[in-house]
């Protein structure tokens, strides 16, 4: 990234890591740590497979991050249900997940307070 070391107060990466390989995701987290002074906030879905959308290959999820991976990197984490739907759509979503044996999607919010 074209930023000087410790040049931004807060870095925010929402729904990016799952579009990168694990290696590239770790490189991104390292780069965020390099440029950030105070805080890094990252979010990534769990159990939310996704293919290309409208022919865009960059929409595909190619990795999935687990809460313990963030914890091993020094992040504190919270895990939330990722689907907030009206009651009728919740039933449809639940049936679809049951029929196709899909996991219930959740969202990891991870943050790391930096001290230097």
C-alpha cells in the first residue's frame, strides 16, 4: 500500500479477506499492521460460500477465515449471525440451508489494538 509506516490511525477491511488466498490475506493483515497506528478492524464471513456474481470473478470467496486464526494473530473477535431477514425469508433461508446442507452464515468482526 502506498502509505508510510504508522501513517493512518485506523484501518478497516470489511469483507475482503475471503476474496483472497490465505497467503495474500496474511500479507494484507501484515500491511494493515504496518500502516496503522492505533486500531485494525476486519470482518469476514463464516459459512458463506459465494461464486462469481454477474460474471465478476472477484466476487468469489476463495478462502474462509476461522475465529481462532484471528485470535492467533492477536485479534479479539466477536461472531454474529450474518443473516438478518424478515420472518418469511428466514423460513425460506432455513429450508434452503436444510435441503442443500449449507451452514448458517456468521460474520467475524475482529479488531486489534496496536501499541508501539
